[in-house]
């Protein structure tokens, strides 16, 4: 790898097992009433409890995005009932169909990763705003990650590489946010054949957002934008 701290990435294509979709809520015309009608009872209760309109809409649109994708690509009716276990297993009620998902949202972008195979998969997206990157990496990063950060001249990009990769990792392995500091992903910067995992990274919407997907090595993914209405 020529660039210090650059994660192992691949230019992928859509496979039979893994899909990655996102939408910009600024282009969505789905009203809250319609969103509410597509949620299961548990998610309906959560939906009404959100105080902040943006957070409520992000939550609802994420579920609608999953349903839209399942409808368009897997012919599952939009009105289907579902259970969502541990935020990663989407079961279509009264069928044996299960999908393994990961959801992330930041500001105006909602993204969903969907796998047909039972496997750890995690996605995280962050709006690239200015922060105290050094302070955050010192408090959240491992020693090896701090070294990567210090060596990379593009501190902002390196921070969001590490941050989204770590968030994707803890989602994939059902860890808590408090365990973020225990995750060391510096090894993923090495392009070694024996690595089990890979990080695929993306920038969206004129580089305003940085996103990472963590999945088994060898899985190829294409990113597609969806307009919900």
C-alpha cells in the first residue's frame, strides 16, 4: 500500500449475497403517516417516542429503505410484517426468509447494508464536519491507530477512516459503544491475503460523507442510491 494508513479497499460489483443502498432524506417525499404504516409494532412505539424530528425521520426512512429494497430486488411486498432482532436480523413474518442487515445514518444520509447470508456485517457513515481530531483519536484510538493517525498528513480523512471502521466493526460483532476503544483496526491497513475481514470505504455526496462497510474478505459490493417517495 503506497499511502500510509489507507485501508484495504476494493472496487466491487453486486453479488448474490451482499447489497449496499443509501438515500438522501432531503429528496424523500415519504410522510410520517406513511412511514408509520410500514413499521412493525415495536418500531412504531420507538418512532413516536423520538423527540427530534430529524432523528425520527432517519429512523423511519431506514426501515422504509429496507422494505423498498426487499420489494424491488426480492419481490417481498412493501406491506410485509417483520421482526428485527438485535438490529441485524430482519425476518419476514410467516415465511422462512431472513436478511442480515446493518443500518447507519448521519445528517441527511441513511444507508443500509443487506446480506443474504448469515454473517457479521457492519456499516457506518459520518458527515465529515470539523472536530478536534487529535483529542478524539487519543481518547478513542488504540496505540497503533494513533500512530497511523500521526503519520497520515490528511488528519481529517484518517480520522473518519478509523472512526467509521470502528463503528462498523462494533455493529458487525454486536459490541457496545463503550467497547469502541478496545477495537484495534490498524491491521486492516495491511493488504495481506490471510486477513479474514476487509473494510470497503466510500465517500458520498461530493465527499461530504465518509462511509465504511466491514464484511468477510472476498465479498464484493456495489453502492446504489435509492429515491423514496
